C-alpha cells in the first residue's frame, strides 16, 4: 500500500488526525480576511467586463499586419479612446477587441487600422456586439445561480438537516466571492466563459462538502447514547476520514485546469481558455478549502448550541475529569466512535458482535 493510501486508512480509523474543529476560529479568520480582500478588490478596481457584456466592436484581419501585436494594441487604443485587446490568430491575422464602440466610431477605427496596419480596409472585418445580449446572459446566469442555491438548500435540508444546508450555502457564497474577487484583483476579463466556469465550480465545491457531511451523518447516529465523543470530535473525525479523498479529487481536478490556465492561456495566449480556467482553478481550490475548513466547522458550531449536545458535552467532560482524577486514561476503549456502546448498549453507526455469531448468545 502506498504511503498516501496508508495515511488515508489511518485517518479513517482515527489513529492519526488533525484537529480542524478546535482551530476553526483560525480558519474563520483566514476566510474573513480573504473575503474582505476580494470585496475590496471588486469595490475599488471593479470587474473588467468583456465585450459581450458592455458591447463594442471586434475587428479581424485575414493577413499578417506590418506591425507587432503590442504596436497594434497602441494604435487601436489611441484610435478608439478605449483599451483594446489584440490577439494574434493562427493564420497570422489579428483579432482586435474594443468595448463601448458604436457603428460610426467602428467605421472610423476601421479606416485608422487600415492605414496604420498596412492592410486594405476590405480585408478587415468589423462585427458589432450590442450590450443588450450581455445583459440577457448576465440575468440568466444570476437566475440560474439563484435557482441552484435554493435547490441545494432544500435538498441538503431533506437529505441531511437544515444546519448542514446553511453551512453549505455559506461555503458556496464564500467560494463565489473569492473567485470574483480574484478576477477583480488580477484584471482578467469577465466573459460568458467566466460565467460558465463560475457556475461549474459550484458543483465541485458542493461535492466535497456533501462527502464530508455524509460521513458526519453516519458518525452522529445515536450520538446521545454514548459518552465518549462530543459532536465536534465526531465532526473532526469525519473530516479526517475523508481528507485524503478530498485531496485526491481536488488535485486530479486541478491538474488539467492548471494546464489550461498556465500552458494554454499563459504560454500560447489563448484568451478564452484564461476566462474559463481561472474561474475553475480558483473555485476548485476555494471549494476544497471551504468544505474542510468552513462548512463542517460551521455545522459543529450550530449543532453544539443544541441543549442535548450541550448536555452530552457536559457529561463527557465530567467523565473525563473523573477518569483523570482516578489516574485513568480517558482515551481507553475503542478508537472508532461508532464502536462506542457503553451507555445504551448500541453503537454509533454500526453494531459490534464481539466475536459472537449474530442472533446467538
């Protein structure tokens, strides 16, 4: 068995682990700091909306220009009065994108580009994009996001409980905020590809969260019938038991996205790949973080406020204090909380046969 596989097995059995729940205030602080930074980035710098949302003109040439891409950018920016985005096409031509340009201005820019680039005006194609199309796309995206959030909350409340639904919703908002903030800070253009990537990451983020919640749901069965583990401790064991799985799925998902972002977009300059891959890369990383450090600790916080969980914790602490006074180790006994049955004769999540044949005494 590989070292990672062996570690995963030991984490699942509870032989090793890290106390994520006890240090939850640290994770909350880190998330709040990152979220505030993202919000400031959006408020101060704003989002760089693409031509599909703001409207404008796209000029394409079929032949190679007599000047470089950087020079073409300066020429287009000076001619339009707006920041131009210039990309070199596979056939040697150029794609020049300028936002907030009307028909009259587009014709004027086309003539200027023809003179400066040394290309006949007939060889330059100009396509105008109206802002109304972008508004429709944005409205549909927000509608889809709202419907998705509502359905997620309803499903999690039915499949698990309302506290898990609330925690998952907060984690999703956390992931979206961070992703949008990164776009504002790095200045990447927001295009329909960005919207697609943003909606896609929600599924990945929710998947990791539900995996931990499912383990937690299994571990908390008959929790009040034992006096060995508090709810927070069972929640922490649930995180550790699924930790390696979460890491593996996140790394496997991030590798191809990183290839698109850093190689496809960075090396080869594929603009549309940047739009999609950046949102996926940031969102996947934020989703993996939130499912471990935000969602489950929030559930533990909400659950520990219940009277029965407070009473359980009080009994457990009293038992441990009594054991410490006698000089006994409070950790003696089964490692798995699902094997504890000292109070009610039932196990948490599964029965123990103790070597006997089921149904025989």
